[in-house]
């Protein structure tokens, strides 16, 4: 399995607009991408400008497929101005 962890810091004026778009991207990823098994969108009320994603894919190729999907490209274009900072880390399960 291939894990993607993303930490966003959102510009405060875009918090309300960002979250529905983010949730829709997550929903479509799980529904439309056979290689995407989990896509959690996490927040903490104490840090409303931070959003954490936990994504689980079959492998790195499935994640690359996600990055090429229409729904991701649409989300990415809409969200670009909303994001103050983004950090992406990937992991492979060792068994």
C-alpha cells in the first residue's frame, strides 16, 4: 500500500470555500479511482486553518493516476489561491 499525507494551511478568508471542494475531491477519489482505498479529510477546531489528508492507494502508480484525474485537476485549480502552505509526504507499507 502507498500512503499520502498532506498538510495544508489555508488562507483564512478561504476556509469556507476550501472545505466543500476538498471533501468533494476526497469523495470522488474513493468513488471513481479503483486504486484509492481511503481518503480522509481531517481538521481540528483549535487550528481551523490547518487541514490534514490521509490517503491510501494500491501503489505509487495509483496515486499518479489520482493526480491526473479530472476531479483532482479541477480541485487543484480552484484551491491554488486558497492554500498558504502545502506539505506532502509519501510512505510505503513495510511488511
